[in-house]
C-alpha cells in the first residue's frame, strides 16, 4: 500500500502534466514510465491495463486508472484538494473544467498543421483574456481570499496556476490586465511543494518541441 | 431550496441530454427554459453563465455550468456515485470514456456533409472495438447487474443513454454485446427510467436538419 503511484505516458507534458502538478502539489513522490518506442507503448496496451486503449495511465492504490479527469478527481479527493462539501466541490469542478477547456486546445496544437496551429494558439490566448481569466480575477476580487474556493488551497488553484504559466509561454503579458491573478500566481508559486516542482530537476516536463511531436506521432502512428 | 432545478438550453439533446437522463433516473422533477438567441445574450449579459456557455442548471441556489460539474453534482446529491472515492474513480473513468464517444456523436450532427461518412465510420469502429467492448468486458468480469459497486450509478444511466443513441445510428452495433443489451433492458425497466422513455416525457428527439439549423442560429456558427 505504500507503493508510489506510477505514471505511464510520453516523455512530455500532454494530458499527464496536470496529474504531475497535482501529485507534486500534494508532496507525493511518483514513478514514471516514459514511452520512447512504439514497442513500450504496445506492451502496455497488450497488458490490458488501458481500458480504452489510451494513456494517460496511472497505477495507484491497486487500480489502473485512465481518463485524465477521472485520475485528477481521484487525486484531488485523496489528497484533500476537493473542498469541504458538495457545494465547494462543484465550484472546484466548474473552475477546473473551465481551465481544462482552455488548456486542451493548446496541448493539441503542436500536432496540427502550421496554419491551424497558429490559429488555435491565437484563439486560446484570446479566450484566456476574454473568457477565462476575467472570471477568476472576479472570483478573487469578490471574496478577497488567497485561494479560489473555501479559503483553502485546492485543485482549482493548482490547475489555474498551470493554465496561467501555459498561456504565458505563448504570450508573456497575458496577465497585464489581471492584477489579482498576478498576485495569485506569485502566491501559489511560492507554496513549498509547488516551488519545488517549478525548479529544475523536478518531474515537470518541458513544453513540446518538434522532437516530442515526432516521437508521439511515431508511437501512435498518426 | 424547495424549487425545482431549472435547465437552460436549446430545445434539443446536445450537451444537456445526459443531465435530463440523470435527473429523470433520480426521479427529480425539473423545469426547462428553452433558449433562443436573445435569451442566450441576456443570460450572458446578466452574468448567469460563468464561461458564457450553456448548459446551465439552476439548482440549490447556484447557477451551475460545465456539463461534467453539473452531472457530478447531481450524481453526488442523489447517491448515484458509488460508496467511496475508489468506486467514484471507476465510475468517472467509465463516464469519461462514454463522454468521449458521445462527443463524436454530437459533432457528427454539425460537421460538413462531406466529412460525415468518414466520421460515422470512425464512430462505428470505436463503438464496437473500444467502448462497447470495454463495458461488455467490465460487466463480464464481475457478473453484476451494474457497472460499478453492485448498485445503480451515474455510469449505468449514461451507458444506457449512449446505447439508445448508438441504436439510433446503427441498431446492429449492439448485437455482439449481450451483457450490454441485458443492462439496457434492466435499466430501462426501472420505474423512473421507464417513465422517461415514454412519449410525453421531457426526453428530446434526435437532432434532424431542422433542429441543427436552430442550433446554428442560436449559437451563431
């Protein structure tokens, strides 16, 4: 029961990164099997641990969990990042689903042809500035607390920080109209477990480059 | 607190269908406000839609958005979410897979005609070789009447919804999955579900060209 969670994915961010963030924030050590070859990936498929034939896969507490949101919700509940009651939980679900909606097109963009990629990224930055970030800025303004929900560090805060950093990588000044989000970013980044994850040598992965895209395309044969 | 939940959406299945099923299966009465463009603009302007999108459900003094957040809240509230976080994780894994297939079906209705054949072929292939196969295997592995925890959950309701949806696309797809057929029959016979499946219920018909035009008009695409 003391076994560390084990993550199975490609050697990059993709859909596994939010899971790495959550485990890191909880201070939980985890192992990773990073697919460098199609053979490695096929072996995991053939073992029957991928319910729908897809990764991310996380082995934890005797389960082979797939489906990013299922994994994230389990970890949030297990490590007490899910609010104190159902009403706080649904707010965390709404906020995290919003940030995932923002992040998924960004994750998908490296795999698209150049024109679609450029349009996709521009659209994501626009949505961040007009649809998503204003909402979180307003939430913070309305309650004046340090964290998004229930005055306590939660999955919603971890994921919002991840989303902010992801968008900033494409547009460094995206927070210029959002002073509370700027302060939020600094505050959450300085939480000890988060700070450690943001330093070199952690299990945080690099943004996708052409080598990573080629590797994934080869492995998935797309 | 005593008010019924109010569902805000257009008069069609889309992304609200699963919520109707879940509320109906839980035996919860609800009201509906069907949107036209003007209503959508109004809701956006008065701040009722957190991310400017529907579905939106007014329930317990909150205005909930994001389909998954809505479904999870209802499942939790009406005890359709397993007995502990491990059962919940399994239920989530199953329903996320169902949502992936459902997404393909939703998109099918609105993509350009020249892309539809290929998309339909992909849906059929995935249904048979990935999703229905996975759920049939799960049912076989434990031999129980429900997908998780030996009792009715959100996963069973969502699966049955999907089975009907797929039957509408191709009735042969379910043929090689006897356990899923049995589950469909069993769940359909639960009194609340049976009522929902009868004419006159709040269940919506499948999209057709007319309803797609309505969707495009309201959401402006």
